[in-house]
């Protein structure tokens, strides 16, 4: 299942977050992929959206257990995970109110008029 997480970034930390994520996706990619495997995450991508109210980071993660994946990441002793926590905590600008308005998955059938919350 794909999960989306959106958070505000402190504007003064935007460039540091980009620098960090490029490092994770570049020279530390193998280390990051090992961490994802331990967390049970198959795919993760992130983007930053600049708005009049400041930058927003949106993560998309493919995992069957988001809470379990986050628990593993939060407890991880891996250096890359500790650095990620530090960079992202320093940059945290708060949660955003959001609503998933479309969730289609090939092969799944849900009766008309129901939502994924009804499952």
C-alpha cells in the first residue's frame, strides 16, 4: 500500500533537507536501501513543494505496515537513520491537515459509496 505523509518545513532548513536527501539518494544510497529493507518499505520518494506559507515535504512510501515501518526507523541504531531523524526534526515546521481523496489500486474492488475507512 502507498502512504503519503506531508509536513511543513522550516524555510531556513529547506536547503539542508534537500542537501541531505540528495546525499541519501546519492553516495549513501546503498545504506539507505538497507534501512528501507529493515523497515519493510519497498519504495520511498519525496518531493518539496514551495508555497506562500513555506515549503512542504511530501513523502510517498510503499509498505504494508506504516506504523511498524516508522517504529523500526525511530528505534534504528543505524547512523543514516539517526542523521535522518536529526535533520528532519530540526527542519520540522508542523503537520498539515490533509485528506486522501483518491485511492485506486488495480485488482481491488470496493462497493460504490464506501471509503477505505469503511474497510
